[in-house]
């Protein structure tokens, strides 16, 4: 945990993540040894582990003009291969001994911008969405750098992290909102937002 200097004083944050040698245990509440400061927006069973795609790194390294180490976006696990445009809500993935279920897109905030020293980071990483995704831990176990990422099951094909994030950001039709609200595995408060949109005809925000 550290302070992250910015307007209004130095808020406490646990966004600083560094590469770890050796195994870590994934539990229902996250990786053992990981810290969560803002428990209103992070952590808990539905947001136990934050994933980010390594494909995001070259974009921001070019933007910032400097190399970025794994974990630079505050994620717990940086993965090769699938990106936000490939991963679907409800996907079940194995990493090492653990199994994870994709629960929601990550909603980037000002903490990330301060962490990267990039005032435009939230907009740049949020549209198109490449901010990463949260997952539940369905099977606890050890994970370590270099473990393979294996897709075990896909219950909602086509409902990618990018698509869900865009529906929230841009507004979804009532029909789309109803379809999203029925997705197995989607976490609160995303479900509530789309249920409200389906019922009212207003924007999901």
C-alpha cells in the first residue's frame, strides 16, 4: 500500500503491482499477499483477480515513451494471447492449479491515471476498452509466471468484455440490456445497471 500524490492530497492506493517470483495461491478473495484499499470498487468474490492483456502494453509504451513492467496497470495477472476483445463474460479459464470465471470489465479510474502519470489514461484505456477484466476464483490453487492460460468453457459466446464495456459506456437498447442482464456470470453492479436500463428504457450508466 502506498500514497499516490494527486489533486486534493495523496490518496492511499494498492495499484502498484510488481512481478513475483515463485507461486502465489489464488483464493476466493484473491491472490494471497495482494492488498486492496478501495474495497467498494475492488476486491470481493466477484472481483477477486484482475487480468490484463499484454497486448495493451505496446500501445501505452508508445504513448508514454517508456517501457512498462508487468502489473503496470494494477492487474494481478498479465496474460499473453487473449485480449479484452477475445474474452467473454462467464468464460472459465485455468491458470496453473486455479480456475477463474470472467465476471465483468474493469472500470478504469483516476487512480490509474495518477499511477501512470498520464492524465488521459482513463479515456485512452477505456475507449476502445482494453482496461482488463475481473474474475472469480472457482477453484483455488497455485499460479505462477509462465503458467498456461487455458479456456475450459464459454457460456456466453460473443459477449466479450469489450462489448459489455461499450454497452455501458455508449448506452444499450432495451433489448440488448435485457440480453446482458441475463448473462450467466455477470457480476453486480453491472447486472443492476442493465436491469434498470431494460426496465426504464434509459441508458445503462
